[in-house]
C-alpha cells in the first residue's frame, strides 16, 4: 500500500461496480474477462 500512496505502483483498474451489483462483478471475474482489478464501489449513503 505504501508504494501506491507514493505513486510508485499504479494498479490497473478494469471495472468498478456499485456494491449492490456484486453478483455481476463476480460473474465478470468468473468469466475471466478482466484485464486489471475489479472494484466494488461503496456508497457514502447508509
């Protein structure tokens, strides 16, 4: 994590899904379509 914060490591983000679409994100991963990381976006609203 230190390298990311220092800007020395830049992870490739392929896709971001809202948390409520977790099943869609899981299916995307299971189909091995991603090139980089798949993120789940967590809303600030509770």
